[in-house]
């Protein structure tokens, strides 16, 4: 029975997480040829290809999907074991908030990884919109929160910029453009930074618009976009696979993503979780 190389698996997972093995090379401090060699080594160990070409990029093969799932688990166990023997076990209580876009995938992965490594830490998590998270931080109801950069948030805590896209049913939107009808928007209730950016972009391009659907939940926006009620301005974080990005409309600006703290005082528990969250968020940043 062959043994999988953890170093090779880490390269594979990093490349798929970042969506590019070139970006993985930058992240890991290696040349692209070294990354390609590791990917080839992985396929030789398995005996089957793990990725295949799709347009200008690469996508997972069925075998690659299986290996990626196991690779993440193996690396988490390895990192947890190394943390344990290094005597970095933490304990305490942490209250953390996530903007809705990050409430499913990133919350599950980040908190799951942290909890397995530091089971003695009690975590309370809240999923909410920016205004609620900012209020909670300012009133010491949260220790930290991941939220969009707005005029009221400090740029010093920005992790990076995440591209904003139009998401919906391209054929339906093309009909509105062809007929000169106002573009139907699917957005959160105001105030909403993404809604504001979308309206600014359409106004600048001279394109008429109307609010066709509003919701207080992200799932409501995805359901409305999927039903063809309109387009929603969002990032690709947590985007349903069956909803495409629309490229025929005016480009949208990127959004800054911040890790805000309620207190500047040192906190080893918070700092450790921040590091995990930051690494995962950077996979979506430019």
C-alpha cells in the first residue's frame, strides 16, 4: 500500500482552494514548475489524474474530488497533532460573528478546524449583516467579526479585496437589455453596501434599474436569482454552483473584507482563530 505525501497533499489542497496552482506557488513560496512536479507526483501515487483542463483553467476529476476531501481531513489531523505536541492547546470563551456570505462554508471549515485543534475553547458564533455585527462589536457583545469594509469600519483591519459580480440567469437579463427595460435587482433591504455599489455602477453606465426583490436572508436572494426574478450583486463566496456570473453588465468594484476586534487587548484564543479565518478568506481575495 502506497503512502500519500502530506507535503504534496498540502500543495494540492492549496491550489484547489485558491483556484489556481500559480497562486498556490506564490502562497507556498515555490516555483510553478515545482508545483507542477508535485501535482504529477500525486497523480503517479494515485494512478489516476486528479485534475483536467476546462477552458483556461483546471477542474477536479471524480478521483480528484475524492482525494481533495481526504486530503483536507489528513492535513487537519496532521496540524492538530503538531499543535498538540507543541503544547499550544488553548482554553477559554470566544464570541465571533460572520457576515452572511461567509456563514456556511467558511464558518464550518474555520470553526471546525479550530475546534478540533483546541477542543477546550467554547465558541459562540453569530451570522448577521454588517450593521448588526458592527453594533455587537461596539457594545462588546462579540470579540471579533468578519465583515465587509464600509466607511464606518477601520481600513487597518482589512484582510484583502474580494471581487464583486453580477449573478443570475444570463438569458433573462439579456432580454431586459434587448428590450431596453429596467434591470431587475435582487438585493438585501437597505442599507446594504453591495446594493449601493450595484446601483452606483448601473447609474454610471446609464442603465435603468428597479428593485425587483428584497430579502433579509442570503438564501432568499439566491432563491430569487435562481427563479429568474433578477440579478444580485454578490461575491462568489458561497455562490450556488447552478447560478452563473454575468459578464455582459458594467463591472463592479471589489469589496474589502475586515476582521474587526472589539478590543485591542492581546487574546491568544482570538489571535489563533483569526489566523485560521484569514488564511481561508485570502483564497477569495485578489
